[in-house]
C-alpha cells in the first residue's frame, strides 16, 4: 500500500468532493426537469402538441431539435403557458415511450414524426 503525504491526501479528498458536487448538481437538474415534465403533463402541454402536431409512427423518427422547435412554436402560437425546457421535453418523450437514438451525431426520437401539412 502506498503511503500518501498530506498534500496528496488533500488533493484526493478535493477530487472526491468535486465529483460529489458535480453528481449532486446533475441530480438536482434531473429532478427539476422531471418536476417540470410532470407539471407539463398535468396541464396537457405535451399532449395537446402531440395530438395537433405529431404522429405516432413505428417507422418514424425525427430529430429531437426539430421536435422541440415544433413544440416551442406551438406553445407560443397558442399563447398557452410557457414551453418546458428542452431537457424536460426529452424526459417527457422518453416517458411516453419514444426511444432516443443518435443518428449521424444528432439525437432523434424513434416512433414519432411531425405531421405534414396535409395530415
């Protein structure tokens, strides 16, 4: 076993403390996003957008950015409550069963696509 001097021990504890702090910050962000998602579902923000702007399609896939852009535009145009964050939107789609897949370096949602004008 290696004998560590006090400076090395302090450095090790500082690194551990930084890791714990980063973990807690990520966890708090995740919890805030989940709370935001639950609130959005409770007031039907996501459900209304899904019904009006998207189609469940087993063969469909759409970039996460395009889905969020559509959702945000929908919320603003309907003058409903403020749109939820992109993170909360992703959690909502995941919880609704739309898997995340990286294609060409971009995140997509599988099983969902935006409606075309004629649909």
